């Protein structure tokens, strides 16, 4: 086995692990009432209490890929996350993301942005969230500032 094959295999295993961790974190955050869904709702939270934001997920699909207003919002959200040292990832399956956060999103269109916030008492710690932060740090070292994660299929 060549070095390239080994690295490719490890990369594939890490991607699968990371996608599972993202789903686990989203489900746990929903149970802890630490989830904000929707571009405008997320922007409000970022504006009012930026220190509470721990992680950001942006989702886009083919139907909204050319939506200029949405892309402007994404650029502003990404910029805010970079300025405030908030880990951020992108997912391409908005419908799957909406399924995961179904209790929080009333409409499919609301799932373009999802924030994971820290509870006010600070008692919620999640090893999967730490894994995602570590993944984002590794990707930033490779100049991949908004890495893409594929959500696991049902």
C-alpha cells in the first residue's frame, strides 16, 4: 500500500467520523435547547450574544446555490465566525440537516444556518463537539477555512 493510499484511507475514515460527530452534536444540542436554526435567527443570536456561539453549520443545496441574498448572508456569517473564532462547517445536504433539526425548523428553508450555543450555566460539554472543533482547526491549518462535511444518510 502506498503512502497516498494510506492517507486517502485515513481521510475517508476521518470524514465518516466527523459527519457522525456533527449529527451527534446537533441532536445533543437540540436536547439541551442549545440550537438556533435559520439565517435571521442565527444573525440575531450572533449580534446579541456572540460569546454564546460555539459552532456554526451552513447548508446550501442546488435550489439555493445561486441565491445572491443568501450568499451575502453566508459571507457575513462566515466573516463573523472568523472574527470571533467560531468553528464553522458547510454541509451540502440541506434537506438532511433539516431532518436532523426538525423540531427547531418549521420550514425547510430555515435550515440554511444552524448555530450551536453554550447554555448560560455552561454545564454542557460534548466530546463530539470537541472532535468537530479539532477537525476545523486541522482544516484551517490547511487553508480550508469552511470545510465541507457530508451528513450521514438515514
